[in-house]
C-alpha cells in the first residue's frame, strides 16, 4: 500500500505547477507579462452588498433635531449603474479603467442577502434598498464614496423648516458635503450657482454615501440620511455615520432607531487577477529553482 501512496503523493505535489499555464515561461517573460497587466489588477477587489431598511414604527415623542438635512455633492461621489457607472471627473486612471472591468456596476441576481432581506420584510421591516456591486478597495486617501439613494420619493414638507435656536448655526443649502485632500468628509461652500429647474428634484427618503477603504483592515465610512415626516408635517432627517472596521465575509449591521443597514463585503477576483496570481506563482517557482 505504501508503494502506491508514494507516487500519488508526489503527483499531488507536482500537479499545481503542471496546471499553471505560465510555469514554463522564463522569469524575464513572466515579469514582462505582469508589467503588461492593467494597474487596476494590482488592487484588491471586493463584492459589496448592502440592504437598507426602515422600521415601521412611526416617529415617537423622542426629540429629533429639525435643523439638519442631507447636503451631498453628487459630483464627488460614484453613482452606481447597471451599465455605465459615473465616477468623479478627478478620479485617477486606476478608477477610470476599473469601470471597464466591471467596477461599480449593479449586480441584480444571485445576491447572498436576498433571503435575509425577504425575512426582514416578513418581520415588518420596509426594505429601502438592496444593491450589490464589485469594486477595487483602495487606501483611504484614494478611496471614493458611492452614492446611495433608495426608498420612496418624499413629498414637499407641509410645515416650514424650524428656525435655529439662539447660539445655533443655521443650515445653509449652499453647502455640499465633499472630501478634503486628506480624504475626510467635510463641508465646502458651493462654488457655482446651480441653475434653477422647473421640475423639482426628487428627494429620496434614503440618501447618502458609503466609502470603503483598506489599510491593515477593511473599513466602512457611511453618511446615510433617512427622512420622515412628523404628524404635524415637519420633515425630520436622521443619519448613520458610524465609522467601523470590517471583516470580509461577515455580516455587519449599522443601526439607528428609525432605520438600519446590513453590509457584507467579500473578496472577489477578476479573471485578469487570476492570471496575475498564476504569473506570480510561476515567478516564485522560477526563483526557487
């Protein structure tokens, strides 16, 4: 029996090298092949799936601030799309080329959280958004946020916005959330005056931005707003802005008394990245010889 097992063991050890289509290439050839691959293939890609939901309980007597509202600079955010996502004009070549390889395109089928979303709906939660996409996740200074919009279109509020109390800063509609040079979300004054439109802009009850970045660990930085009206017709906006460290392939939960978010992020390889992995394995094998 031992005489049979030894050849099988040797065969199993040599099989991976034999299966590598680049195993017979020389080290210089392998290095040239690696250099010819797009730079975006050097990034780490993930599939991201999010489920946003609202609780069915109406606004309670709990005090909610009336002097805050979403203020997003859409031009600084990546807009997901099933065919052609929009990325900021100041994105670098890696992000631009990532779109051509399927980054930020909405995935509509075979979503791992589909059953979880269905159970939540049966339990009385209202699903505001369920989306999935793939993207490279980069270091914080080079990571762009993704635009998030979902839920119903809100009507024009009946009551006027509450005036700020003495000592409070009045909210300004000329300020838009953006990111500064260090990658921090910030608020900058609007430079150009927006042209007036006869058609009112649709205001979703869920809107905001999600930014994922990678250092030693994965991180999520959300700025998510949820809008609802009181019985008196006053518009209330609440937000989730809990920065959190994440583990891949685990389900993460961001919570607020009025709404919440489920997030799952999973490592994913583009076929070109599989080629890169094989080239690197072949190069290591060449160096060992």
